[in-house]
C-alpha cells in the first residue's frame, strides 16, 4: 500500500510506550570472572529492581544470580554505580533497600555490614575490589550515620565478619574518593580523591600507598598524578604490578598515560584529539582494560562517536577493531576475551563478548528484543541518525545528533516541515548517546524530528569544549540549543516555529531557561529539572553541592546571579505550555523545587501539566511511571503545540 498522507506529528506508529517499557531493561555494568561474563540488569517490570545475571553457555539462557527482593544498587553520590563485583565465583553487592554490603556464594546472600540505625542514617558502599591476601573488600564508604554532611572514605570490610562493623577506615581526609585499586601482589593501593568545589572531571589526584602487615596504609600517600586542574580517570595496575596506567586530560584531551616504577613523571601512551575518559558521574566506569601484559583494549570518542581499538604497548600502534557499535563502555578483558556494553543508532544497548584472536563478536543480551519480533516490524520504522555540527555564538561550533522523521506507512503533505523535539542531556557535563533509543524513535515514527544536542559543556570534545560552560550554565547551553534549531530550519529540515525543548535534571533546567529567557520554543518538558538554582545550591546532596560554583559562581557571594539565571524568578516571562515530571523521593532535585515552579506558572495562567510519581528518585525506574511520562508528554505537545491531536 502507498504511504498515507497525513500531517507530521499525527502518524500512527507501532512503537508505543507500552512496548518500550514491556520489552526494555537497562544494562549498566559488565564483569568477567573465571571465564564467565556477568552483567547488571535493571528491570522496570520489577519496580526497577537491579539483578546480577550470568551468561549461559552457547544456546543456554542467562541465569539470574541475585534473588528477589534484593536490588543491586547503591546511593553513594546518589547516582551510584560500582554496586557489585564478582571474584572467584562469589559476589559482593550493595542492596538498595538497606544500603548494606552482602556476600553471595553458593547460598543466600549474607550481610557483611550492619543494618542502618534509621533509614536515613546509615552507610553506603561502592566501587570495591577484593583483597585476597587479607580476605576483605576494599571500597568507598559514604557515612550518613552522623549529623551534617556525609563523610566519605576508603574502607576495608571483612568478608568473614559477622556483619556488625561498617568497615575499617584506610584513607580519609578528602571530600570524595573513588577507584581503589590493589596491586597484583596486594602490597600497594591506588585511589583517586578530590575536594569541594571540584567535580571529578575538573580535578582529581591519584594517590599511592603501601599496605602494612596489619592491613593499614603505611605513612603518607604518594601523589602520582593529577591535582585541582587535571582530571584523572580509571587508574589501573599493569598485570605484573610494575606500572600504573591512567587517563588524564593534561593535554586538553582525556588520553592514556603510564607511570613506570621508579619514574619521576608519567608518559603518554599515545596523543590524540580523542577522549579515552568520560565524566565520572557513577562508579565503576571503564574505558580500557589490559588484555595481557603488552596490550590494552580501549574505547575512545571522536566527534561524539565511539570505537574500540587495541593498543600495542611495545610498538605504540593503535589498531581499530571492526565493529558495528558507535557507543562503547564498561570495557573488561581477560587475555583474548573481552566484554563490553555496546550500541549504535540501529543496535540497542547490548552486552557484547569479543574474541580478540578471531575478531568475532556475539551479543549476549540486549536492552530490548522487540527488533527481533517479525510480527511488529519495528526495524522498518527506525529512522537514520545524522551527526551535525552547526555554528553558534562567538564564531564557534556545537554538535548534535539529528533524527529525521520516518514511517514507511506515512508521508507528509507537500511543503509541510516537521515539528522538532530538542532533547537536552543531563549533567550538564555529559553527552548525548548514539545508541538506539526507542524513545527517540517513538517521536520520529510519529512524524516529529528529534535533535539531541551536545551543547558547549558536553563531554567527548575535549576539555576546552567542556569548559565553555564555566560560569555560563543557562547561557551557552541554551544558545546552542536555539542555534541547532535555526541551523536545521535554514536547511529546510524542520519547522522551527513548532519546536519544543525537553530535558531531565540539568537538561530540565536548560529547557526551562530556554523557555523563560528566550521567546523561541513553543513549549517544553522538564523531567525532575532545576527551576531555582539557588535552592539547589542550598538543598542538594553532597556530591553536587558545590558543582554550581563552577557552573554559575560561588554561593551566596553570587546570589544575585543565581536569581538572574533561575527560571522560577522569571516565571512571568514564560508564556508557553510546560509539562513537569517529578519523583517524590528525589534527593538531587527535591519535589518542592518543581512544585514551587508549577504553582508560579499556574498563578500566571500558564498551561501546565504536572506528574508526581511515588517511590521514584532522580530518574524513573518503574514501568508504569515511565510509560505514563512518555504518553503524557506526547499528549501535551499534540494538544498544546503541534495541533495534531492524539497519535497513540
């Protein structure tokens, strides 16, 4: 049948919110142990529970390892990550409900740390390694048992303990710690630390200390690299323990370096205008791994797209591996066996096993399996993705990923241009992903174009690009989003008069700032976004409590600037329709922030939608809530902006 002629934004699509939620899981970490591959799987259908899964042998079904109701997740830094590890077949993990560490071997999980005295007063654990000689777990602890700001430290927890002690402190005295790494012989410990007001992508210090006979660190630690103006990422020991490898942005790009035993300075393993590091929002991130004593398998990003290569440490040669993935993370290796998370514009997030000898890969698990269902024909409805570079303020360029509308069953009337949904990633120090997003395809298959903007301040384009946002949050990001729309409009690809803007967290702030301070977008959506940045400075969690010093300026010294940049205090200038989504347990952007903004807009007579989801934190994990937010945002724009009616 020929395509049906209908308005952009009104096309019928089989990619429904129900299908997205029912068929989707999140894949957030991969591990190798004893020849087996393990991963962490988040399941909206189980109220967001995270489960450790072990790959089966060829032809066998993967096996869940953590039993219900255990939820493998930590709230260190609120964003978590690094909540589990596996060593010699045994798992150590953090359980979300009580924050305790558990060890699971052949039987049921057994607690290693005490229960919190109250739900809000306890200990959180992350980013651990196993100290085999001393039979203990070493990792990051965030102590909420006292009054005031949480206290972070590196601690050791006895693997055979009675679960009554919250760990022995090994390193303390800094605001934040991450990446403890034991030397192969167990005699030395590496770790990263940093202090307010820095975030880990601004400046971190890499420390080294010896471990004494009593298990404590000996003497003062040695500084290996880093400082307040150099970001160090993912330190690792060489397999023989004679060298330390890490990622540093001292050249302006996150590149690989090695500090050889006895050397005074680290040397670059290679120099490229590419990013081998990422913003450390969560623990346990890995962009490289030793695949034997003389080679490293690594992923890096160029112009926002990733690839995987092998670095020969003797010759310095970097050899790309031919793979169909453009977004690669959590790289693990054991000899020729490599495992990672991979995706591309037409491949959903996947757990991938790679054999370096043959170059062959196989996908063990995907975040969604609906592309494999012949009855749905979902693959027929997927649009292409176009990386775009466009001019912005001060003669500079910014970047994004453009998704044109596509549906094999529909076509627009001659001369009509599609409406545009501008997506603003969170962070703001983060980036848009090129992995297949069914949420993007949800819009494009209905005739709405999508632009995912990597505005100035995003990662993946070097330190100077990240630092465009220094003191300019709410300015540079907003200008880049507007200029991206103008660029596409000038090319005739979209109708810039029907452009809306949406984002989550920091992206929600950018969306609200764009709507409040510029008469350009016709509407927008804020998913747990910031409306009062001064309130965020006064009332947020420790990890980000001084982030705004860098993004805006020191508070309260710059209180007037905070008020000037806060959409809440300029609500009278926001005349376009806005829809808000919020979790009632959000500690990053508390619900009262959103509700004050909603009330202000309603008093002004604005068209406002507001959804408050019970039991959700910063980001939604429950299937029903995810589905409602997807449908509600489409409904809102269809009625209030696009004028197309409902297209479910």
